[in-house]
């Protein structure tokens, strides 16, 4: 009977240790993310490039795109529109 008690005690201690270590890892990760975001924040694109109408692909490029799609899909696919990004 002593072996069962010792086994349960070791199980509780082991599971508690694993739980505490995982909590420390989670908190450390969150702290690291906050520190990195404070030191080197993500760059934001300027909104100066926004225009009323998006740039349309020229006819030569559109023809090449259509040929590629036709070849890949076996003539079943088509391009409705294409815009430059």
C-alpha cells in the first residue's frame, strides 16, 4: 500500500512541475513578444499609394496570362480580370 501512495505523490509532484514549467514558458513567450514589439514595431505601409482605380494589366500580359491558364486547366479556365498589386 505504501507503493501506491508514493506513486500518487510522485505523479502529483511531477504533473505540478510540468504545469508550472508550461506556465513559465507561456508567460516568457508573451513577455518576449511584448518586448520585441516595443523595440522593433512592425512597419506600416504608407497610405499615399492609394488611388481611386487600381492599375490594370496591359493587353500583352493579359494574353500571356490567359494562355498560361488555358494550358494549365486544359481549356476549362479563364481569367475574368487581372490587377497589378
